[in-house]
């Protein structure tokens, strides 16, 4: 009987044939024994074939709601381990994330673990802006309303399904929404000294002003309880 993996890494994709294998290979160097599940949004390119070739198990979003939350939920349902790690196709954490994440989950009261998110191509302005964003996340955890980004975050499987996973109707802030809901079942840990590096492609595509306006709108919707059903930062940028 195959050994149960310590944790499963779920990566939602939509037309990511250019980067998915690079991301999977980088993750496998740090976590060779993890299970890898790619949850594809029915890409029009060769994402499925490339992910399979690079050793991932591929599942697809349902035919109902089409959202990144639906993809992550599909991947979670297919995963076999008790710890679900959600990592985006353009994101790779520092290697310390995985052993420290597992250590944190040794405490049965912990239901979630996240870390800092920074752009892979740092400039002084990008570093300044993202440090402010990470400060807000750190404060949200301390205030008991954790809003950890879905780029790189881990959740205990039973708690994840007890709250029915991500809200598939939300096209933005679904990661913050889930983090707040799951925190009612236990403690969410945030590593301020561990970083996951993500692509700057959305910033390059939209510019600072467009990104700030879009994030501002979706964050306001989240804070006021309104679901964002259209997100300007389309997933395959």
C-alpha cells in the first residue's frame, strides 16, 4: 500500500504551460515526497499535458462556477493527505516554509499556516509596497481576523472541508474569506520571516495605478461582505 504523503500541494492553473513545469520542478527539489495536484481551469493551451509530464496529478474545475476557488476546491478533493498546501503556478516559497509548516501543524490547535509574499523581481518601490501589504496581513492575524493570501498557504484538511472550502462564487478575496472563516475553528500561524516569491506579471500588465484600484475595489467588497463576481486581474495574465 502506497505511503500517505505528509502534505499535498495544490496548484490552480489556467493557461500556464510556460511556467507550470518550472514551478513544479522547483517545489519538488524542496519537497520531493509531497503529492502534487494541478487543478486546471480547462486551459486552452497545453497546461494539462505539461503538468502531467512533470509528474503532477491533474484534475479540472467543475462545469458550474468557474473560479480560482473552484479550482482549489477540486484539487483539495483529489488530494490524499491531511495537510493541503495551496501554491499558485507563479509562486515558489523559500525551502524553510515546508519543514516549519509541518512543525506548526504538530500543534493540534493550528488550522492554517502562511508566510510573507514578495515579488520575485524586487525593486525598491515593489519591496516598499509589498512590505506594507505584508504588515497588514501580520496585523490581521494578531487581531484575530487573518487575511493570508492564497499564493502560498496551508490548511488542515478536516478544518478546510468542515467550512466547505473556498467560496466558489467569489472571483476575488476568496483566500481572505476562507482564512477568516477557518480561523473560527483554530489558530492561524503567519511566518513573518519566511517568504514566498511570486511573479510580477500582473503588476507589469496593469501598472501600479490599475493594480491599486482593482485591489482596492475587491478589498472594499470583501470588507463590506459583497462578493466580487468579476475580477480585472484575469488569472492567466
